[in-house]
C-alpha cells in the first residue's frame, strides 16, 4: 500500500501519489485545489486514476512524515511545529 507490490502498480503506491502531491504544493493551496491539480497531472501522465480516499491516505502519510501541514485552509510543505535547525 505504501510501496508498490505485486498487486499494486508503482503509480498507485502512496509514496508515488504523495510525491505527486508535493509537486503540486510549490505554493500553499487548498485541499480541493490540490486534489484537482493531482487529477489533472495524473491524466496528463496517463497514470491510473486514484480515488479521493486514496488521495487523503497519501496526505495523511505525508503529514505523519512531517512533509505537509494544514495551516488554516491551506496545505503547505513542511510542518509548523517542527523545530528550527540550529545554526
């Protein structure tokens, strides 16, 4: 489910869908805008369509890994509660 398996093609794995989501988050966007952009990207790439539920699972995985965060109504790259690196 997270990684490709014999029964799950690489373009449907949560890692691949999550990577495509991060490509759409170069600027903060709403969940619905991100969903729409992901659908458009996958159509252009001739990738297997994913359901909204699969999209949400990929977002959950990205959030658990600290890659995305929800600030107000916008999805952003990075986590707001992450500690700043010491310099």
